[in-house]
C-alpha cells in the first residue's frame, strides 16, 4: 500500500472497458473520483475520501427518494429534483474540497457533466441540494482525526541509524470510523510467537515463494503478485462498480450499494492501521535478514533477501490488502445474498497485459490475499487474520448503516 511507481500510471490506466449501458450518475462519478484520487492519495486517505464522496451522493439522492436511513442528514427536496444534478454536484463539491490543487479540473468535469442535463428548476434545485449535502458531509468529517500530525516514533537507540522514509498514516488508529464503534472494535489477537512451529512454517514459505527472484514461485503466482501491487480505490471500486452496473441497480440502490462497500473499505483501513501500529510486527524483509535472532532454530537467515517490490511503509500485521478486499467482498455478499456475481473484469497497471476475471467474490478476495505472500509482503497467518477481520467489518457495515426505512401504514 505504498505510493509507488504504479500510482504515476493509474490516472491514464483505466480498467478494461465494460458495457456501460446501465451506468448511472453514481457509477459515473465513482469512476471519475477514482481517476482523480488514486494517483494523489495514499490508500487509507483515498478510502476516506471515496467514502465521503459516496456518502454525499447517497444523502443527496436519499433526500429526493427517501428509502433508507440517511447517513448524516436528509434535506428537504421535492421528488422532481434532478437526481443526476444532485449527485454530481455533491460529488464535485466533495472532490474539490479534498483536492484543492486540481479543483479547477474537477469543476470542469462537473460543468461538463451538468451541461448534458437540460436547464430547468429541477436541475437548479438538484445542484443546490448536492452542494448543501456535500457541505454537511465535509463538516461532519472535518475533525475526524485525519489531519492530526504524524507523530510516529521510530524504534531506535541513541546514535543508531534507522531508515528515514515516512510511515503511512500512523494517525489512522485514532480516526473516527464510518460504521465501526471504534478503530479497535475488530482488533485481532497478537501475532503468533516467534518460537512457534507456525512462525517457522510461514517464515520459510514466504522466504521461498516471496523472494524477488524466487525459483519456487510459479508464473501465475508471479503474475498475481505483480497484479496486486495495485492498491487503493483502483483495486476495489471497479469490482463494486461493475456489479452495480451489471445488476442494473436503480440510482438510489446504486448509491446505497456503493456507499456501504466504500464505508466498509474505509473502516477496514482504519482497523488494520489500528492493529498494525498496536503490534508493530516486523516485515519479511526485516525478519529474513535477521533470521538468526528470533530464537527459532528452524528459521535461517538470508542476508540479501528481497521481496518482489518495495515493501509498504507500515508494520506487517495484519495484511491490509487482505482486510480491505475481504471487507468489500463480504459487504457485497451480504447485500446481494450470495458470493456469486456477474463476471467482473480487471486489469492492473502493475501487471501490463494481464486480465483477471471473477464470478465469485471469495475467489477475488482469496487471490488478493495469496498474492501478498507471493509478493513477499505478508506471512500466511497475517493474510488469514486480515481476511477474517475484513469479513467481520463488511457484514457489520451492511447491518449498521443506511438501513431500509420501515414502511408505515
């Protein structure tokens, strides 16, 4: 989950084209937002931004067609208010606030989108509604802890050099969640003991399979490892967006569907950072180069071992990519009532020429988790724990926010 060279490509590398005949304002602006946000924010910050954007679109649309409990607020709106104008204006206002350095580009995209909607009082009212909802969303998240200063304290001794790269979002363990009651609600037990048989097994597995020039890793495993060097919204939103389109969801149902999955991934990022900075467990590149100091005779040191790419700059346990992909998959499964989905197709700027397809949500999440072992970033026990956390968070989010309104007689 680092801001690496792949991120410089993603603005121009969109996912494989799909039939957008059933696309709507929600999926349109999700795609636009990912393109704006992905290359400019590290993943946890990007997930927060996408959640805010979708909450604003949802509350605007739900104000016009009130079918669910609002997330922040329901604003007065007549049924003839333009949904397209309201959602687009909400999305544009949130994006412009979060990305002021490209606000003019965002405004241009918004005006181009609005220009396709015939001028009318319904359109004007929609824009006003969207802007009001966006302001409420931004106000509600203004003091959520995301702007807290980076006060991470490196572990060292006086006078001893330690790598000086900044860690990723060390303030996230104190961030206000979107659906969880606290960042630590789903905090796992501590990592396995270094003296254990399981540690030696997982250590040696990643040492063999996750090395940069591993001869034990298959070509498909190598492709998966490189494919999922892709992180951030570009690694999750195409999945939920394609499902919403292919299920031909209505605008309001698309808004709720996309908002729930986005809130789940945002909370998963908060929860995993809470656990990572709580336990501060060492990465494989550190452990394998220090395999002679873990008090385990079954772990041999390899002085020059490297993973397939640069290790993300935050503690290892648990696996972040695993928890986030599983949270999204589980939230979608809980809403659809099945893990089986219409075929979704993705490409990745970190694995040029590779196209991956899934018709099952578990297959998607399992591929992501295994890829982090093959990349040399995460031990197997960490992927298992991460996936379990993600499943809990996904289901919890579906059950907690934006519930359907009960019809009254």
